[in-house]
């Protein structure tokens, strides 16, 4: 089974970005926790390394809406929330990326 990119869900993640665990969101009694490293495809990895957070979030939103077109009306809100989640990822990175064997 291929490793999915944690940013855009591409089925070909080839990079591992080490990160501490953190709470991604808490709403309505539901808590979403990010546990451990994040996988990234080559394209998202390039955006992470170049610190292009705007394009990283835009890519993530576009691929998410492509899989869930019924959420197009919430594109702006999704971009805000994904941007916040990505900022938390950047704040919790613990070292350089390494290739996934």
C-alpha cells in the first residue's frame, strides 16, 4: 500500500518530515491529534523546504476539494483551517526531512 502525502494525499509520498505530536483541533468534544512524522510527496516537500506555506495550503485545499466537490462552497474556510494546521506542523518540526525507503 503506497504512503499518502499528509498534505495533498498524493499516493506517492517519498519524504518523511519529523515532528512532535500536537493537538490539531478540538471542536464539539472531538480532538484531532497529529502523531509523529508527516509524509510528503515530492511537490509538497519542495514547498515545505522552500517555506512556501501559501502554495502548500493552496495545493492541499485544491486536492481536498477535488475529492470532495460538495465542499467547494467552504473553500475559503478550508484554506484558513489548513493554513493553521500547516503552521502547527511547521512549529512542531524536529529536524530535516529524510527519504522514505
